[in-house]
């Protein structure tokens, strides 16, 4: 199984397809109607494991979210993940009811389920096609935020009895989002404060502590009847931008857990599906997907982003980049657990829709980005890792200069680091040397910068400013 998973990763990276399809395929192959004919139909267990995996995936996404990219896009992302979700649900449900002939409850459930986008699927395809920070910020924030209202809607539509009035649903969503946001931000700031002021006995404990804080934020949000998913995403985002010790190690650990969660979850979802039952629901899924992809998503993007003056080219890419992945298939198990009529058909339609339209949209996203001439919005940011020197009351910053950084060609003296910090070592072409003030830095260099505790943040800020603005950073409004 491990060899199959590794092969799936390689095929995914070469083909441009999100790896979720390959892991789903593994589950289908070893499941019912497959080679090994493993019988598995426990939707409740699948939902529990799926929720747990989703918490890990959201935590990993939050840790990797850069505040400087997401901050300008925050208002548009919030509107897209609330108003945009409502528009998408309404249009998709209308298509499922009037064109496919589903009952309104089933149509609303499908509309809500497929209105959640998947950041992992989007960025696994676009990892080789860098985009302007505004586009990535909106897409990343939307994928982190829209899970919360969608879960609330699916649960409400799947509950026994009549569906609550729209104003009750809106009030419930706003209340749960507010509670979840408050708990997530509080957990993130308190956790970051604790990790920066309490020295753990081993560096390997920092990644575990970061993930534990994120998971605790989800638990606290859920217990307070708020949105646990929003809480875990915001807590992780605060932690990821808090300049914690061993930040790259924290991110790497979270990425590893995220991969494990995705692989296990997708294989389990593939096991749950019964392939021969998908035939009858294939064309209904294609029709619903067409309504979603060609009408609901573009209209929701257009109306939600109308107040922000975002260029039409970027809106087109955001419309096409609404990939569906793990979340919709997990949410499709909610009506199955709730005993909703025709819930098996809902799951089948969602499963087929996700697979078909990921196959269509995934490989074409890089092409569309190039066709729309949407390239990176500026020079690459520096990679900075901080290791605390507790007994010396200082920090050792490891700085990597990427190829597109404007620090290339800058002399060490021109960095103008604050007093109390200095470049102590340069690693170039696998050779290290102590730099002189006149040493010219090059792309690919790795620097070791020692900074005392009071100037640690100022030193990193100055390094990033030079990386973005070059030696004139400060005079040109940068830094």
C-alpha cells in the first residue's frame, strides 16, 4: 500500500492532477466491486475520520497562510465564502431540482455540499504556476473560511423535520462563525505567546505543540457551539505568522500530517463508494456539475467581488479555480448518517461530480493562468527560520535567498541591520565562509544571522524588506 501511495504522488506531480483522484482510485480498486472486494459501508465512521482529517488539513493550510498576502484579500474572501456560498447553493440547487428532478431537500443538500472549495486541490495543481498575491490570497482564504458556513447549511438541510427559515439559518451561521472566530483567534494568540516565552525541552516538541493548539481550538469551538473548522483555521493562521521558533519544522510536520490525513481519508471514501451504483447517477452528476461550474461559481464570484474592482481576468481564474475535493465528499456522508431519503444517491452524485470536474479543471488551470497572463506579483520572499538561543537571550536566523529575490547583488553592509544583529556566516555552493562588509550576496546563498532578543523582529523585518526592495529599501517605501 505504501508503494502504491508513493507511485500515486509521482503520477500526480507529473500529470498535474490533484492526488485526491489517485487515492480515491486506490480505495475504489480495493473496495466493493474492486480487486480485493473489501466490504465497507460505515458512513458514520467515515464521517468521524473525515472530520478529524479535515481538522488536520485546515490546520496545515492555516500554518502555511501568509498574513501579508491574505490581509488585502480578506474582505473579498469573507464575502465570497458567505454571500458567494449562498448564491452558489441557490443556483446549484435550482438546477438540481428543475433540470435533474431532485426533491428540494436533496437539491439543497447537494447545492450546499458542492459549494465548498478545496485549497489542497487548487494549489497542488498551481504549485508550478505562481500567481499574483491577491489571487492566491482570495482563493486560500476562501477555502479556509467557506467550510464553516457550508457545514452548518448541510447539517440544517439534513436534519429531521422542516428546514428552518432563511433568516434563522443566516443568524445561526453568523453566530457560529463569530464564536468560532473569537475562539480561534484567542487560541492562536495565547498559544503563540506561550510558545515564544516558554522554552520546551526539545525542538521536536514545537511542531507537536503547534498542532495540539490548533486541534484544541477546534474542540473548544465545537464545544461552545461555534464553528470548530473556522476556529482551527484561524488559530493555525495566527500561529503560522507569529514567528515561532523552528517555524519551517512546524510547517513541515504539519504538511506530513496533512498528507497522511488526505491519503487515509481519500482511500476510505473510495472504499465507501459502490462503483456499479454510480452508473445511473453519472449524467445527473455531470448536469449538476455544469450548472455549478459554468453558472453558479462564475455568478457567485462576479457578484461577491463586484465591490472590490478585481480585474475580469482574475475573476475568470477564480471562477475556474473552484476545485472540489475532500470536503464535499465528506459532507455528503452527513445526510447518510442522518437518514435523509435518497442519501446514497446524493453521495454518488457528489462523488462523480468531484471526480469528473477535477479531471476537467485540474489539468487546465495552469494553462488558463498562462493564457490570462497572470504571473507572480513580485519577487519571491525570503525563507527565514528562527532558532532560539535561550541561555544567550538571542536568536539564530537562517535566511535563504531565492532566485527572484532583490537581495541578489546587495553587499552585507548595505543590509543595514539594526545594532545587535549581524551576518555571521554565508553558505554558497556548499562552502561556508565568514563574510566581510563588502561581500556581495547572491541568489541561492544561505545566511546565518545572529540577533539579540530585543532586535530579532526588526532584523527579520529589515531582511525581508531588502529581499523585496533591494538595497534602496526604506528610501523607496519598503521596510
